């Protein structure tokens, strides 16, 4: 008795079936891989959020310092106008910059020509015990009357 010829596609299909049936030996490997990678994923997630918080705190401090300079620059601006403006900005800005009120914003007029405002604080901490110092300054020229 002669065996009938088996078509080529049939042999390919049966080889694929044998290979797929052998994959059952690795059953349950995906949860183990996930358990190993999950701490790394969580660390990267929290680190990226912390970096974003630091950049937001720096941006808040810089904008508060610029607000102080803009308030102190006008001709015959009252003393302390820059500090008041920076403080109002920080009170309205939210909690991205922490501890700015312990080191109040400072505005210094140098030789009645230039004003420099500095804002200091710490970034909001996402990871307990980790915080970054933030200090931003802005400079500007004081407006004055000059003779032609």
C-alpha cells in the first residue's frame, strides 16, 4: 500500500502547530517578567514627575522675580514695590515653590540704575525626603529721566 502524497502546505501547518504547542512550556513567564520590571517602571515614573516639579518650581521662581523687577523698574517706584509684587505672584501661583516665604523675595537697586530681584525656595517633593533648592534672579534697568 502506497502512502498518499501530503501537500506542502499541510506540512507547514503541522510544523507551526507543533511549535505553538511547545510554547506552553513558557507559560506564566509574562507575569514574572512584569514583576521584575515593575519597580524600574515605577522609579522612572516618579523620577519624571519629580523632574517636572523641579522645572515648574524654577519657572515659578523666575516669573516671580521678573514680576518684582517689572514693579520696581518704573520711574520713582516706591521702595518695596518689587518685593510686594513678587510676593503676590507667589501667593497666587500655587504650591510648586515651597518655602519661599521663609526666605522672602529680595529686590536690590544698584547705583539707582539697575534692579535685581531674587526668589529662593525648594521644589515640591514627589518622593519623600527628596527636594531641590531653587533660586532664580531677574535683572532690569531702572527708568529715569535723562536730559537730551
